[in-house]
C-alpha cells in the first residue's frame, strides 16, 4: 500500500468520532450524514472534499441557518467517482443570484488589510493547485462581475505571459486543458482559491494547475509536481489549499528564487492530524515544510464604522479551527532560528519547524454575526465557506499585489524581520482536544502558533523596501518596518497617533486606520493601541 493511503482508515475514524465529534441534538439523525457537522453555535457545515481520504482541501461550506438534516433523504446517496476519488454530494448553498448577505467580499479584504489602490502585480501570475474543474473560468467570471472586479479574459494561446492579466488552466504537465468530469465536492475549493486571489489582487493573472494524477486524494508528489509546473510557467506565487499528515520522508523543494509557495495550515486546530505511525499528532503538510510559508486562519469581523477586528479562528473542530503545530520531522529552518536568537522563547516548547508563519481570514462575521466568505462554484450557486483554504490564496494575492512575492521567495524570513508590518492578532486559541502548554496554540503579543507573525498590513508593507532581491540577506530597509521596536518604553504608536509624513500619507490613502486587530470576534472590544512587539 502506498505511503499516501496506508493510514487513511485511522484518519477517517478520527474525523467521525473522538474529540472532534459534536453532540447531536436529540431530534437530529444519529449519526449526522457523512461530512455534515453541527457546531456548538447550532450552525451546520459540510466538508468540501471527502474528509475520509488521506488528504483533502481545507475548507467547509457554511450551510444556511435554516438547514435541517432531518429533511435529507434517509437512503444512502451514491457518490460519483472521478479518477478513483470519491466525491461528496453537496447540499444547496445560497439560493438566488447574489452573494449570501453579510459574507466577506473583496471590499472587506482590501479594507481589513489596508491594501493600497495601486498594484505592483500588472499581470504577474498567481497559481492555485486544485483538482479539475471544467467550470472554473465561468465561475470566476461570475464572482468578479458580482463585485465589480475587472473581467479576467482567458490567456491568449492558453498560457499567461506575466504581463497582461488573464486566466489559464493547465494539467499537471503544464498543458492547457481541463476535464469535463467534475467532482461536486472539489469544484467549490477551486472556486474559493481563484476568487480569494481575485479579491486580494484583481490585476493578477490566475493559473489553475490541476492535480490530474491524484486518485485517492492528492499525495505529496502531486503537490511537488504541480508546484514545479507553476514555477516553469512563470508563477511568482503559488497557493496550496490541501493538507496531508507528516509521516516521515515528505519532500521539500517547493519555494525557489522568484517563486513563493504558501500553504494552508489546516482546519482541525492545534496538531490537527493523527499519525498512527508515530503514535501522536502532526501539523498539516506541506504547510509544515521548511521551504513553504505556512498560512493560518483568523476570524475576521467588521466592527462597524469601517473598522475590522481579528482573533484566532476557532469555531470548534467540527466547524473548523485553524491548524498549527510543531513538525514531527523537519528541523527548525534558519529563518526561525534567527528569529529565536533575538526573541528568546519565541516558539515555546517547539524545537522543530513551527508550521504557521503568517495568517489571514479563514472565517468572517458581518453585521448580523457569522456569515462566512462569499464564493461562487460550479454547482451554479453562491455559498458561504470557511477554512484556511481561503487564508492561503489571500496571502499569495496580497504579497503579489504589493510586489513582495519575489523578495519573500528569496528570504522566507521576510515576515519575521518585518514583523511590525503585520497586524498582531493577540486573542483566541485553536485548542480542540490536544493539550498544549504555550503560545503554540494561544495567541499573544508577537509570534504565536495559530497566527504566526500576524496578518498583512498593506499600508506598512508598502513602505518596506526589500533589500537586494536575490541576496537572501534577511534584512530590510526603509519605512521603519523591520522588527526593531525597543522593548523598554514600548515605542508602539497608538492608533491615530502622530506618524512620519510618509507613513501618514500611505495610511490615509488606503484607510489603514480602519484596521483594528486582536479583538474578540463575537463581542469585540476596541483598543486604542497596537500591541508592542
């Protein structure tokens, strides 16, 4: 039996029982249908992708508030099969032709992360690694039209040139193509990835690389092959929204100079994968790879008056919680050991690769409460989705929009040496069952396990001048964005306090004053001061 499939029965059992199971109400079907979960809030979700497989995409559909599992057919529903991969029949999303009310839109991404109006992308290519989806181009067009984003035409000749924004879809070898056989439970993942890149970087080219060789859920070699294809076709950033446990021997070789690879950290909380071979738990791979930027998920909320707050995304394991954890096989990379040398105790009890470097929205609360992230998919419907599958492409899009993907690909320590240019998320944890002694599962000032150094602040990052792209020096100049804040006397500026003329102008231009971080999502309290680093 192959390494990617030999342990899946244990993972399947874990996903259906044990500490991840939420108690069903007495009037509900017992057990709930496969892939449908009830959270403590009373809201249901459905897995996107088959979570009984050894690896799967990291997102879930937030089912309508009036969803009632008692109305589902009691007879087993057949699962269509694509290339050996079982697909999950999906429940209905939002009826109608408009996004679900209160769900996260591109305007929320721009405002919450203080993204400048100008873009350095100019057609630069962001790739997403996904399963085949013949409706990808049509779905993306509907999403962009709904939010008044510029139309993204198909690339002339089938491939992007990195200069003119366009859309392309290729197989794992780089050949322009798509299959007409869709998997209903993976199409929403493809839609989410493309649409979050669009939200963060409307003038990026989007390249969908299909893992057409995957038969039982993508394996590590499928990730590597797809990433290499993206690099060969000129992608400056690639996002992976699939995860698999570490088992020993997972490959590296993802990020190369000029090509940044980011990956979702998982949706089951701290140390979210059970690994029978080691008798314990591991973080999600490839987010835990030492040459990949691991992306955690936050709960983003609008606080009214154009301001936003963020905390660790944790709705409970069956609804979702951002993944994090200490690697079971990869040593701590140089960019983390360097940070540790100047920030004693930064990674707590972890002495290996700590899997989350940065973070972005994995769930969203609008004016009326939890509403998820708006997504249009191949089932010709709008849905609200949640998961770190959204966080990863948002980060890839933001770094490309800001012209930083190349610099970060040459120095993965960039977020650590420029920590003050990230919004510090200081509240919440991602505990869902495993014990955790320190900041590896609890947010706090500075780096923490669930959110890394924090979420991108576009206004501050726009002031960072990367030093010598290609030098890999790990230093930065300009804008005062490097992590040089003196601990004595703090030196952190209160929101609205006096700033240098250059910084004040940038903040005014993008409305960065609207960004408020480290608040509670459901009962936010507004602080007047940024957290000291």
